[in-house]
């Protein structure tokens, strides 16, 4: 930065006094007691029909929450359909209910979702582009040359798709469990979205758009949540509360749910009577009646393996005319096998 000496400062002040150097103009202010020229002021239009009622932090939290829902739903559909199904969040935005309805195809699968913990209804819409490939998959087809009919679903088709929507509701309950324990259910199903009005057309709704891919087919799914439905729980959905729920493992209710799920899981149990080695020649020449000699005494406890890991020592016996193992003690780090 250049430093002016005293002569240069005097010359600059003299030039300002004579008008040779103009003073820097101040920026115009919109709110002022004096009338100013507003040609250079940027004024943006505000649409009172679309107020931004959900903050950006809450929108990001809702998107994170439903990304977890999409992962769980995709895994559930993959197991149900016996093929890889990918579900991911495509959009997350707020709009009016009228705009959401006008953008939906007709006919489609339009499901009204209810919850015992929320006042009001939500909407789940499944595009026919993915509905009929799923139905074809459930009926044994390959969806290679599938024709997408432009008609409402039959009762049989609706019954088949209900298996998909029910799994979506289960995944939705799991995703919202970090905010509040809620159970969701399908209130009714409609093929024409224009006939359903759960809120006024100018009511603000949060719309989460999903992309569903299955083999060579892809479609969309939309979840519409009116703001007045989730307004009571929006404080819990805020960014700081949502990210702090990363320690949800310390919640006793979460531990109980996790423990209940693990308690119902099955694990393989096997008993190792003895171990030895033989050559490939002896194995190839083995015939019925041959004996395999081991160095393990009959009175020595055998090893009980849980999931392939050594866990207990046990004695072999008989219980109700069936072979049984009676546990003696747990395996300790000093035991050698």
C-alpha cells in the first residue's frame, strides 16, 4: 500500500474542495426517509402463495432422514423380489399441494398414509413405470418386453403392490424412529390424484422424490408430507437435534429394539468330536466300514462351536433317545485345541 506524503494529501483535499474529484456515491437504501433513485437497487419478487415455511437446516435433515429410508426400502425390496432394487433420493423440496398434484400422472398408485402419532395424512405415489415391472416380476416374468398399460390397477394388481407399500411403511417407521416412534398404515388408495385433497391446494408440503431402479427398469416414487402434519415434530427434525441423534445407541429403547432383533436371529451350532489328518490317497480309497483313528480320548470334553467359533466345552450324551450335548463351561483364552 502506497503512503501519501503531506503535499499529496494537501493537493487531494484541494481537488475535492474545487470539485475536480467527486465523492464516492453512497448505495441506495430501500428503507429510507428520503426519496431516492431505486433503479440500481435489486428488488426480488416474493410469492405469498409459496412461503418458505421449512428452513434449509430442516430440509437437509429431512433429506438425510429419508436417505436412510431409501436404503432400508431398497434392501427390503431386493430381498422380497429376489433381485437388486436400488432406491435413492432424487429431490427434496417444498411446494404447494396443488403443484404436487398437477405434476402427477393419471392413472397412478396414490396411497394415503396415516399415523397414530400425527394429525393428518401423507401421500405416497408410485409411478406405473416401476409398478408394472414389479408386478411382472412377482408373477414370474422377466420385464423384457413389458407393456405399461394406461389404466387403473385391478384388484389383484393392487393386492400385489400392497406387499411393496407395506414394506415401504416399515422402512419409513424405522427411519422416523430416531425422531419419534410412529407406526404408519395405508388409509386408502386412489388411481386419480386429482380426486384426493388432503390439504388445501395452496398449503405448503414437503415433497421427497425417489428414483427406483430394478434390472433394466426404472421409475419414480414421491412422498408428500404436508407441513401442518409434521409441524409438531419439526423441532426434533432440526439439524442440531438430528445430528445429535447419532448417539441414539445409548437410548434404552433403541437398545431394547436392537436386542430384540438380535435375539430372534439364528446362528449355527456344531459339536467337534475330534480332529485328525489323513492323506489324499487314504481319503480317495476310503470305503464304508473303514475306521479313522484319532488321538482324542473318549472321556475328553468336545468343543461346541457357535457360528464357527469355539465357545463351550461339552460332554456328548443322549436325551429322549436323541444325541445331545451337555455344556460344562465356557472356553477360556488358555484353552488349546
